């Protein structure tokens, strides 16, 4: 075989470390970015905070207060909810059908979704119009602390108090017992050979569970939804309605969730009027006893950008609370420059390492600034394309794809995808992820296009205004959309309905 030398030219894309870092920072969420900044501040001595920028928890608390103030001012000036809000106002229900207060989701006890399958805001504890659902989230103590305070007022022995505290620590945020008594006992006593001691511990824990069930809030310590409701029903005055509600909660809760009236009447021997009265009592109960002790601040999303009214239009500004303020440490950088090796001599290894760290710090500051500049550019382009949304709500959303924004800004689609993932925009209608403003298009009779987001909003409005005794089927919803010029198949309506967490027509039907 004859050997030879060949000269070949080729081109390939090589990502520099600076570009790799820029791409990585761009796809990080706000929380991940703050964690990255804290880590870099610990590792790189050439970086220092320009000033003490607020922690993410402080920013979340500030955002919570700001949204609360906006809500209060909005209620004072416009008592009626605007079209396009994220929640749907339900039509008033008959008091006999729904009781004084409609509750959510008796299907699994984990999601608050009512029998009609429409997401609602947390149910009110009373019927007063002045009740603020945010007030109960301002409590300073947790559910465990609240229960321990009650425990101090009892006359239990030290062993019994310790057993109750073990159960209190096993509660989840909803107030349910996360593990069974046997599992808790086994975790406290790994040595299973001592059967007598294990049985004694289980007996003590069962006794402690009885004490826990008698504490406030009623229903705490239940192992499932059925037991939680039964604990609350047992505290009510004895009546035929309460007894029927207890029978349903104990054995037929699934039938009630499915709205199977005929089968409920057959298995309970009650008529429809009695079933309606029992249902009104059940939906007035609290499926999550620990809900009142959940801090709302923990669920607040801090937006990256804020949309503000500017004359007749809208402007986008970066949220200063989420922008890390970093700078190069002048003293360390000056010391490194003054310690350069004399001309003609090679720099030392340590000097090269420090120079590399200084360059890394400069890249990091520049890439963070570039990250927020890109987010602002993309957000501004989105607002320009979706002006109608900010004036009229999601029902006025236009079709939009990543390619349109990418072509307008001269960026790649993958860059737009990174920017719009886990980045949030505060709008007059709430805080949304940037991806929310992108949606596919559906054809209309006029030859135009309608956004899938607007179609979902329209479906939500139609379901919210339906007669609960004769709920609209997917086929009927498709026909009603077609009457408004939107061509959409029944299967598409079903897909959008499921995405909105709206139950099928048979489950939305009132008893």
C-alpha cells in the first residue's frame, strides 16, 4: 500500500466556552440563575455584588404584595371581572343543588376541581363579599405549629404527647397522614424482632391518632378524602341529610363524582331531593384541612418582565428584582495587572490561572446582561404581536409561532425556545410564561386564522355559561364555534377541554 499526503479544507462550527456559557444562562429559569450567580460568587474572587440585590424569596414576597394591591385596586374600580381573565366565573347555581358554597374535586382529594370540571379559585370560608381569600395565607404559623399549640393545652402524658407529635410531623401540606400507622411504627422501631414492643407502639399511635382527629382544623390526620369528610360530618348535628351524606362519603363517593343519580338512588334508597340536600352538605366541607395554613407566597411566580400601559400602547420593562447586579472586583483586578511579569519573561502559572478567572468573570457579567437583553427583545416582539390580548384578554389572542419572532429579531428558533421557557411576563390579566403567547392557528369561514388559545378561552366561556342541568357536549361546542366562524373538529374540542381541566358533559351535569 502506497502512503501519501493530502490537503483538505473543511468548515465546522465550534462553540467557544463563552458562547456555551451564554446559551446555558439563557435557558436557566430565574431561580436557577440566582443559584448560578451565588455559586459563581463563591468560586470566582473577581466577582462581587454591585449591591445587595434582594433574594428570590424577597422578590416573591414583593410580587405577592404587588399583585394583592393590584387586585384590591381593581376590585374598587371595576367590580365586574374583565373578559379574558384566567379564571371563569360560574353561573349562579341553585342553592338546593350546590348549597351555600360550592367546593371542588371530590374525585381524588388532591386537586380542587368542582364536579363540573371547571377550575375555580379557593372556596370561601364564609359567604361574606368582604372576605379576602388571601388573608388566610398571611398566617405566620404552619399547620404543624398550630396543632402543637393545641397539644400543649391537653393533659396527655409525655409518651402520648410524643406519639401525637410523631403523627403531626407525618402530615402533608393538605393535612393528610402521609404514611399508615404500621409504616410509621416500623420507621420508629426498625428492629422487627421485638413483636410485643412493636404492637405496643402501634396501639399507642392509634390512640394518638384519635387525639389528632379531635383537633382543629376538623379532618386533619385523615388517610384519604372519604375519612376526611366523615370526620367533618361527625361534628355536625344529627339529621337525615347528614346521615345520607355519611353513607355517600363512606361507600359511594365515586358515584357522586360521576353524577350517577340513578345508581345513587338505588344503593342508598333515597330520592333525588334527598341526594341534592346531601350533596349540598358534602360540597360545603373542606377536602384539604391544611389549605388555610399554606403560604401563598411560596406559590407566587416572580415575572422576568412587566408589561405596563404607555399612552395608548404597551411597553415592556425588565423586573429589577430578578436582575443580579454584579461587577468586577476593582481592587483584585488592579492587583493582577500590577503583578504582571517583566517584559521578555514568561508569566507564571498562577498568574495565567488568575488571568483566566478574571476573563471568566467578565464573560459571566457580559452573558448575564446579554441574557436579559435577549429576554427583553423577545418579550417586546411578543407584545407587539399580541396587542389585542393586553387590551381584551386571551379571547383576542392571535396565532403566533416561534419562527415569526425568530425572523423578526434575526435569531434562531432554538434561541427563541430557550428564551420563552421558564420565563414569565406580568400582564394586566395575570402572570404567564412567555410560551403561553404562542399558539397554532385554526381556519375561519372568513379565510383568516384563529389562535388555539383564543378558541380555548371561548370554550371556557361557553361552558361557564351553560345550563348545568343540560351541559354542552363536545359536538354541541363544535357547532357553536362553527356558528361563530371557527372551524374546529369535535376531537379538537375534546382535546382543548381536557387541557382546560373541564370534565365531560356527563360529569358536569347537576344532580
